[in-house]
């Protein structure tokens, strides 16, 4: 059975490593893990195949992840926003679910399953 693929964007290395472990334990194949917008956009440009989903930290060291969200939306790839703060203006335009830090693995799993089933909605 092929595992679904996922792109991760998180600027804090320790959090990214933890999330990679959690996602792998949940059965996802991490195909890209980025802490900055430009490398993620370059990766998306170079990899035009199907991507199952993405988890995007909204604020990457002061840089908003919205350009990546826009690129994913154009590809039809569902995604979850991740934040330790209140979502900034502009996040609502994507109608993506928002997962607040800290979170637990079962909550993340439910949100990802909802994405795959097409019923993402706004979950906090």
C-alpha cells in the first residue's frame, strides 16, 4: 500500500523533527520539509506530481507562508495551517483548517483524515 505524501513547512527545527516523526507514525510519507517559503516554492515547481496534503506553519520567522498556500491551492492540494498564535489577516481567504500549537497527534490525524475525505472545514 502506498502511503499518502505530505509537504511540511515549519521554521523551528525541533518542532519540524517532531512533526516529521508524528506524520511518519501516522502513515504519511514526508516528501519535503521546509522552513522558508522560497525553497518550498522551488520544490513545488520542480515536482509536479500529485501531493496528498501539506501542513504549513503560517509564520516562518516573520515570513507568511501564503505564497506556498496559493501554489498548493492552484494544484488542488489540500493543506492545514499550523500556528502558535492567532491566525493573521489573510488566512481566512484560504478556507483552510487551522491547527493550533501545541497539538496532539490524534487531533492532527483527525484533521488530515478530514482533508483526505474533502471535509476539512475550519478546525482549531
